[in-house]
């Protein structure tokens, strides 16, 4: 990365260090969840490792007091930047009663927090896309100058919800930012077996919106693209499709074994493009990060992770009768 790119984007030294710290927090929470899963303490992990730069860079470009985000299941970086805490996420991992996402009802990765405008997702992939479009339509009807930001994987871009959502947003020029976090695998299916076109962003023209493909390992490049898309949406110029090329550094989930379908050489190469390492190098080259500062940040992050783990592990589970809360049936 070239020096001082963040200053050219209007970002201060403090802001890019905060960006790095949120990326690191997402990674450390994710790593802890894997350890807890493998020790039999939490049932499931769906990982963000390798995609933190795209997530944090994008969220940083939004108005975290007004905009709505509809994240997909890997988006630890997005929800942390929008106000969720390590404790919130650990409570979800343990399935405890205080879990703000679902009260311990849903598996991890189903984020939802009304106070921070994080809109609840569901297990069927891509259902969040038409929801984001609907919120943008409502905002226009209420004359609110906000944008909605929705993410999904490249496998999800083949679902009907993707096409319906983009088409409606394009026709009505709604302020929606669609961001595909393309990590090359829809569980075990590689990209070349998913798309007939070269890039997900190639599909944008069919829905009357600009499409751009960016390096998802570079939070500054993602920030720039999302900022431009947000500004465009607020000006009434309609939606945008952004494709962030990322790497999934783990298996699809803790129930998956990627050694069956992904060559070890491919993963080794991906690890040389770890966005945390690349961004740390950028900060070092700009004299913003040295060994002492890096240790201070990591120590601060680990205090949060350790306190969150200890709290969530001791927190009470939901009562059995809570299963019947918020469940409705026709008489």
C-alpha cells in the first residue's frame, strides 16, 4: 500500500488505528470461539477470519448513528463497528439468555440489535437483501437521508432474493449499498462453478447501477468504495453493487472440513495475504504502529475478549419456558 493513503481519504491517524483495533478484536473473538468450540463449550462457529478488512473498512464509511446494516453471518467486523461488544457476541456464542441477538435462541452469526440499527438476519441465505431494499424504500417515504448497507457471499449472489432486491432498488433508485464479500467458496463450491460471468460486479449493469470490484484485503480501498456509494445514495442517485475480493482463512464453519475440497497450497497462499498483517505493515510504514503500540492494542483487545468469555460462560441460560416467547400461531 502507498504511504499516507488514509490522509488522502480524509481519515486521521487515530481513525486508521481504530480501524486496525476493530479488525484485531474481530479476529481475536473469532479465534477464541474456535477454541471454545473445540473444547466443547460452544456448539458452532462461522468464521470471519480473512474478511475483517472488508467488513471494518465498509462499516467505517457509513453513518453509524443513522444508517442501517443488514449483515450476513460472517460480519463480526461490521457489527462491532456498529456498536456490538465482545460480550454481546460471546453471549450469542454460548446461547445465553442475555444474548442481544436472539435471547439464546439462534446459532451465532444471526446478528440483530435494534438500538444499533443492525437488522436481524435468518438462516436462509440472502433474505437480508430484499429487507435492505424495503428499509431504503421506507426511509425515502419518510424523507430520511440514510442508506442501507447489506452484505452477502458470492454464493448468495445466485439466489433469487439477490436478483429481486437489486432489480427493485435499481428501478426505484433506492439508497442501498449491496456488498458481496467474495471469498471464492460457497461452502465447498469454488467460484468457477458458481458464476458464468467473470465477476459478481458484472451483474450490476443489468439492474441499472454501477458495479465495482475492489481488494477486500485492503480496508482503505473498501472504505473509499463504500463512502462513494453512500454519498451517491444520499444524493438520490440510487444503489451500488460492490464486490470485495476476500479470503476465507478457515473452513466454512466448525462443522466443515475444507481439506476435502481446498488444496493446502491454496490456503497457504491466502495466509500470505492476511488482511491483518497487510494493514499492520501499512501502519508501520506510516510510523503509526510499532512493537510497543501493537502490544498495547493487542493487550487491550485481549482484556475485552477474556472478560467477555468469563462473563458469558457464567451467565444463565434461557429458561425452558422461554422457548414459547415470541412464537405465534393462528387460532
